[in-house]
C-alpha cells in the first residue's frame, strides 16, 4: 500500500510542476515564442500525466486500504518470512531493475527536452534550460537512492499476499483481473523446486497468447490453498 500512496504523492508533484511550468511560460514575456510553445506543450503533458496517474493510483490505494483493513472480502492469504523464497528474491530484483530502467528513461527524455529547450532562444533560455537539466539529474540521484532503500527494505521484511474477490495484493502492488490493458486468461500451478501460482494475462481474442504473467511463490504448506485459488479465479474467468 505504501507504493500506491507514494505514487499518488509523486503524481500530484508532477501535476504541480506542470502547473508551475505553465505559469512560467505564460508570465515570462522574455521567452521567445518557440521556447514558450515548447514549455507549454511540456507543461500540459506533465499536468495530464500527473492527473491520470493520480486517478489510477488513488483508486488502487482505496481498494488496497479496504482489502488490508478487511472491509473487502479476502479469499485467502499467506506470508513469506524474510529470505525464505528464492523466487521471491528474483521477483523483487526484477521489479527493482524495471523501476530503475523506467527512471533512467524519464531522466534521458527530460534532459533531452531541456537541452533542446535551452538552444531554442537566447542566453537567458540557455541558462534556464541547462539549470532545469541539472535539476532533473539531482532529482534522479535522490529517486535512485529512494528506490534502492525501498527494495532493500522489501527484501528483508515479511511479505504478505492477499487474494481478494477480483484482485490480488502482492509485493506492495495491486493486480486486478484486467491488468495493464490485459485480461486474466488462465491460472496454473507449477510444481517444482519451489511451487508457483501463475496468473496468465492476455488479449481477449481468438488467438490466445500470454502477454503478461504474474508469478506468486507458494509456501510449502499452502499448496491446497493454491489449488483452491486456481479453481476460484478460473471460475471467475469462465463466468465472464
């Protein structure tokens, strides 16, 4: 739940930065028209992204709050003691890598934009553009430190999985039956060195392909619960 709350705060910050840039582009009459247009387009994009992101993550935050406080139906739950699952360690590492890569891409796009912006006007615009690019770099350094600390804490803490009626809370994130524009198509159990409950997401069409999969390690004493969950979620898929 902390992740969704953090995303809500960050989304509001992005929205507020967009507003600040919009006001700057409107009030700074010394900016050339080309620089002002570029800044306003960038500002409106930030405001739109921040607003949409806040709406999505706030909805997830409210759902999680109800689930964790037992105001929503919890079909099953289980927990992992710290460092008890190799599959879980791998998933946390993959999430951390994905988050860092996304942050780096945002940094690159922001710096490229501000460098282009810097060369769109006179000396004043040049200094402003490079100042904003340096500011982006400083924010990136702070963000990477925060991300590293967050995932270090996550990997050393007890992790609880909650299975709701139509959603799953796993690794501090909410997964619905329609996740990232994909629909839940199938649920399977993999039996191996470490048993895994696998939710397969795809597209609602004739040619079934797994576009995304959510893999949840099964504790050694929870296999029967996992079988029940497989049948439960499959019944929801077939009833739609």
